[in-house]
């Protein structure tokens, strides 16, 4: 009896010892997992900690893959967009020469014929010249050597000197002097040396589209009515073919040349009117920026600076604005009155004022420069 009690007591002691040992091991394992979790969390915070981090930085980091994809797609599609501009413009010119010009020569008076020939070819030459110069002219880039420039900042992306009005283009992966924007239709950045070519191309292309839309309005109405008659006669011809008898003849149909002529006129008018509206709005927008002496990027910077100074009771003045009229003269490179003809109304490859590295007072400016409150 006593031996059984001793054996039972020994088994119970052994069981309690095993339970106590298992509980200690379980607690020890939990403590190790907690220690590893805290250690990993501390390492992650130490690697990612930044005193300047806020919601905007986190949002930009999350959208960084999207920005990378857009930049690379835009870079590769630039060639496609340039080919599209050349193809559409060439198709309009071909329709004008093949379809409209013979009709103009047959029906218009000699005075109107001279006007259309002179204005149309002048506008075409200006479009071709400025588009070619806009896509082939480099917008300008700052030098890489720090010794060449004084009093400039350093770009955080390309680690190079960054003069005033210079910004980094993520698509070209370079800093651009007086950068306005990256234009996929040019496959090039719009900057200091080709900004005038870009705006002139937009202006003359808008003028050409408006000219084609106004001149071809009557032709468009006639061509559209003819196409509607074509559809109606085609429907009647099919009905007659379905119920054809020996004494019935199908109605006459339009020839292939007539169909192509009418559809080409409709295509020309619709495309020119659409481009005139879209490109005209863009041209007016850039004209307003030029009048204020700003670029597209500087508009956002100046607006924030204006709001910041307004809270302090101060007035912001754009340091690169010389007045509306002088801004246009500086932008177009008009130094003397004859330049309005030789540099604005005729193709001219003249360089803009300055080098884009420093912004001294141009010689054509008549008003004193505004005080520098912000850059």
C-alpha cells in the first residue's frame, strides 16, 4: 500500500515538473518572439526614419512606380507622337493640293487666288520651320563643372549645378535651362533655346487650322450633304437589288473619286477644327504665361510664393518680368523695330537673350527691373 502511494507521488511530482518545464519553455519562446519583433521593428524604423517625412513624401514614394512607368512610356512614345504630327500635317497638305487647290484655281477670282497662294504657303513654311527647329534644337543644359557657375544650388537628382529657372526633367533625366515642360509631341523638352520655336509652331499651326476651317466651310457643307446622299442612294440601291425585276434599273452611284473627294474634305475640316480648338487653347495659355514673364513650372512656384508673402502682408513681384510688352520683346528677341518682320513674321534661327545661366537686363527692356523677392 505504501509502495503504491510512493509511486503515485513520484509520478505526480514528475508530471508537475514536466508541466512547469513546458510552461517555462513556452514563456521563453514567447519572450524570444517578442524580442525579435521589437528588434526588427527598431531596425526598420532606424532605416526608414526621416525627420522631413510627411504624408506628401509617403504618397510620392507610393506613386514612384507610376511616375517611372509614365516617364518611360512618354519617352518611347515621343517618336510615335512626332510621326503622328508629321503624318497628319502631311495628309492635310496633300488634300489641299490635290482636292482644294484645283477647285480654288477654277472658281475664285485672281485676287483671292493670290491671297490663298501667298498666305497658305507662308503659313506652311512657318509651321514646318518652327516645328523642325523645336524638335532639333536643344533646350539648353547647365554645365556639369561647379567652377563655371557661382551662387547656384545643386540638383538633388543629377547632383549638378542648378542655376535660376533651371529644373530637372525626369523624362530626359537632365536639368533644363528655363524649363517650361517636356512636350511628347516634340519628343523634346521646351526650354531656354527652343521655347520660342515651340510657341511659334503652336501659333502658326493654330492659324493654319483656322484658315483651313474657315476657307473650307462651304466645301465641307457640300461634301457632307453629298455623303448623306451617297448613303441614301446606297440604301435605295440595295432595296432595288433585293426586289429587282427586268424593267427596273438601280439608281446611279457615286464614283470612287467622288467618294474620296467628299470624304477627304470632311476629314480635313473636322481635323483642322478640332486641332484649332485644342491647340488654340494651349496657345492662349502660353501667351498668358509669356505676358507675365513666367513658364509653366514657374507659375506654380510664383503662386505659392505669392500666397506666402501675402500672409506676411507683402506683395510678390516676379523678378523675371519686365512688363507685358517688354516680356514679349524679350521672348521673341525683338531689339529693333525691323525685327518684327525679320524675326517674327519670317523664319529666323536667332538665339534668345542671355545664356540661361544668369538673367541680366536685356537691352530691349525700357522699364526698370522689379526688385528680387523670390526665385
